[in-house]
């Protein structure tokens, strides 16, 4: 598996400028500090998954667009897929997204393996347009959808409307891996 996270700061800065927003305006909209956003745009920090969702929603883009390139390959080989590392408040508790579909604009689907570190998760509820389906490959996952909590184990799957507030976390001391697909590719 590739260990490099593609630099997303330049794409975030570009999307912000296209929207005509100042750093201060975006910070107020997504409820974080201007300093943190500046560091994010300079690829010096990693956001939580929840914050990244808020940012792309305000900028009217998607997380997959942050990955987008010109490679529209049919096959994505193990060890060569792009990774996006997110973080939680404490070091090592984030989520890594290993993309399954070569990200590019115009795709209807976004597919990734969510590698949820011990104690890590989405850092709160997320909601957006679309639908989601997932399959727990290994580990355990606490999934909360619209206020109802589900404890999932390997082989369990889920489906829900993305507009419902949803979040998740790994309650164990080992990594959890979840095959996760969203449509449309607002993720």
C-alpha cells in the first residue's frame, strides 16, 4: 500500500479562491481557526474526517475531487492506490482512506477502504447528499445513523441515506477496515 498522502492543500486553496472566499470567511463557515485552515492549505496538518466534510460542502466540491487526477484506469493495483490520512484530536486515532476508484470528476461513485485506527473515527456526525453502503472486512465498528447505534463485526454490512446524520468509531485497540462506497461522489 502506498504510504503517501496526496497534497490537498493547493486544491483546497484553489476551491476557496474560486468561491471568492477569504480564509477568515471559510474558517467561520466550517467552525475552525483561520490558522488551522492556513496550515491545511500548506499541507502542514491533517483535518478530521468531519471537518473535511464541512470544508468540501462549503466549497461545493468533494473529497474525491481533492484526489482527482487524469488517471482513469480501469484497474487499481494493490499497493499503488492513493491514501488520504485524516486525524482526530489525539495522534494515531485518525482514519485513512484507501481509494478504490481512480478519483476524477464526473464519477457517480466514490469507493474506499476506511482504515479506522484504534479509538479513531469520524469525530462526530456527518451528513451530505447520496447513499452509502459498507462492509466490515476486519475489526469492529460502532456506526451511529440518525441517533441509533449499531455494533458491527467482520462480515456485517450497512446501507443508509447520506442525508441522515451519521458517524462511526473503532471501539477496539486494533485497526478496523471497512469497504465503503458512496454515491453520488459528494464524498
